[in-house]
C-alpha cells in the first residue's frame, strides 16, 4: 500500500499558501491625508512646535507598546511614550525599522467606550519621522507602509505620506460605532482590552540614517 502522507502534506501546504495569498490580496490600503484645517496646519516645523493647536483635539489611542526601542544617545531617549507626549522634539525609534511595530491596548475610562467622548473612533493623527528639525527629519527614515492588526488579525494597510506635515488616516469603517450608529455592519467591535497593532512594512529612506522614527502617533478624540 502506497503512503499518501507526503501527497496530503504537500496538498495542505499548497492550500495554506493559496489561502494566505488570497487573504493578503484582499486587504485594503488606506491612504493618509495632510490636515487641511488652517487652524492646525503651519508652514514649518518650528511653527508646529510653537503653536501646538494640533494637540487640542489629539488624544492617546491606548496604552502604547513598541516591539523595540533604540538605545539612548546620551540623554536623548527614544521610548514609546514619545509618540504621545505632544512634543515634536522627541520621537520613538525602533531597533529594526521594517518589522518593528507599535501596539495600543484599549483601556477606556469609566462609563465610556469606543467612540465615547475624547476616545478613539477610527481616526489616527501622525507626525511621521523625527520632527525635531527639518535637517534631523531628512536624515532619519520615515514610515511608508503600515500593516494594521486588530487583536492579531490583519485588517488593512495604511500608506503614510513622506512629509513632516501633520497627517491623518481613518480606519473607522472596520469597527462598529454604536454611539454614532455608524458602520453597524463592520467586521469588528473594539472593546476594553483589545489591541491595535501597526507594523512597519516599508520606509522612506533617510539621507543619513536607517533609523525609522515617528514623533507623534495619536488619535482624534470623539466629541462630547
């Protein structure tokens, strides 16, 4: 009697590869946009640092975690808290670049939830790169493409712009928003303890360093 195990194993591997390829192919790519509101868009990084009106409606997404953190350079640190400190002189920088990721665990205040007052409702606000100065921004690499996961399930890609300008993207269509009765047929519903992960897939290369930096990664807080 012939052994069919190798044939079955090969068939399983082929099916797994096909399934994985199909799943990857159907992921949408969300493109970011530069903030156009004249009250939150300035002509230089120095203006953004001096007139930080953009921080008035930007909130932390959740409890942040990074896959890695670049070692300090003297008294300059690159920890994950830098992405939510409303300070463009600081940045998170990982050790790997491509393959590194940021995670946000939702920990909602009492009596609120997803899309509640001042909480995440799908819109992320980003300063891409190390925005301490234009020279430093150009020298370091920036994020180009992110793969987004909800509780480790991939849901989409996000294509960021190669700019120091304040930019945003909206992934709200993937999540049920009961408060505003929007996207009620969405595939996911964010609850306490859930995790959003943003994994770096590709980068815009810096003129001097391979290090990939993000100065701020916040969300637009929902209204009252």
